[in-house]
C-alpha cells in the first residue's frame, strides 16, 4: 500500500500509528518530489512516500486510519497487488499484523 505525507513529522505519526496498531508490519519512508495539479493549479511539493507492508484484507481499516490521521483533503491511498511473495516474508508479515 502507498500513501504520501506532507512532512517528515506527519509521515512519522502515520508510520508509527499503523505499525503500533498492527495495521502494518512495516512502513518505509522516503522523501520524494511531487508534481501534480490540484484545484486547477500545478503544485510542486516535497513529500514523504510511505510504503506500507500489510494484508489486503486490512485495506479498509488502513484507509480509515490514514484518513483520520492525514492532513490532506484527499490523501493518496493505493493498494498495490502482489503477484508473488516469499513464504517466509509472508509469514513474518502476517505475524506482524492483526487478523482482519
């Protein structure tokens, strides 16, 4: 799953909440430069990309939690399908997340 945050501080809040609440087994953060049109205007922003390692079945709970914590009116909330995964990694991910 992917989302972006408007600042490193916001990314930390999001990442820690999702991991502590076991909605995600891991959240990776990295700075990115985003260009997009918002309300008819070209935007150039420094953001933080969050790569959220989770179960597909937790999407709705994650979506709700991200929306509750996020400062954006319309945050990016994208589930990326996984076509293959190492079984040991999958076991670790399942152990690190709550049951849906």
